[in-house]
């Protein structure tokens, strides 16, 4: 191996703070088709061409989504505890990266999750949308409270919900039942499950709410 070049890069980590990494890259002297070798230790610490280490991404993501911290609070904590200065925009970018990494990890662990969900799961479905603004659609294991799939959707139309229902069933197996509200879109979205003899249940809360409005809304007014 022969030294090809060395590169310096400013790295910002949670554990070690801020430092400059010098990476010596080497190439094979006999065969130019062999890949250039860099530092495996540095690659485990931080993504290529990035300055923010994986441990910093995880820390920011957990602070935001598990501890409910705002961006300014996360900034202050990092500076006070680790001496790390980040802008609010950088905090937002790290939160987005955390979600991307977390989704990739979730999908990579589907076989283990599916095994842990034996002998089956009821698929609870719900979409929360504001008129004209879209919303969030969630597919959940109702027994364990595990979110299996979640997606931003423009509306509760069948065309936007059905692919996520079918993807959930493809990854985690057909559920023992589907539980949903009385919306037309989600009702059509589970048609493929009904065709496979999966029971389709209406949520009691939504059903009683609808009945209550029919029976009592006018006299109550």
C-alpha cells in the first residue's frame, strides 16, 4: 500500500467534542482497480464528507423526539455540557438525519420485529389531517403500541393510504384484524386485507361518536 493523500476534516462529536481528524488514504501499488483505503475508525464515527458524528445525530434526535426539547434548548444544552456550538438550522438538519437513520434501522430490523410479533398483531389505522393541509397516517401494532409504518399524506383519500397498508402487511405479515375509523378512504384502503379474509373492525370510540351525533346533535343544540 502506498499513501495516496491525507485529508483533514473538522469533526463535531457528542462524546469527544470538536477536533480535527487527519485521515491518511492509501492505494494499492500493484493494481489501480483496487479501492482506495481510508480510516475504518473514522468511517464508524462520522459519515463521509460530513462533520457531524453519528453520536451527535443520535443525541440531538433523542433530545428532540423523546425528551421533547426545542431547538434552542438543545443548542443551550450542547454548549453548556459539551462546549459544542450549533445553529438552529444545524439542529433541524440533525433531527431530519436522525429520522432518516431511524427509519433505515427500523426497516433493517423488520425480520426481528416480525419474529417478536408472533403469533400475530391487530393492525390499528388512523389518519390525522387538517383540511387542505394534509396530515399523518399511522399503521400500528395495537397490542404492543408499536408504530410499524407512518407517512405524511396529502389527504385521507384511498390512493394515499392503501400503499402504506399494503406495505405494512408485506413487511410484517397479514394482521389478524384491522381496526379503523369510519372514514371512506381508510375503509377502501383495507379492501385488500378483507379480500384475504382479514376481519375489518370499526373502532368503538368512532362508532359511538358517530351514533351519538346522529341521535343527540339536534336536540342538544
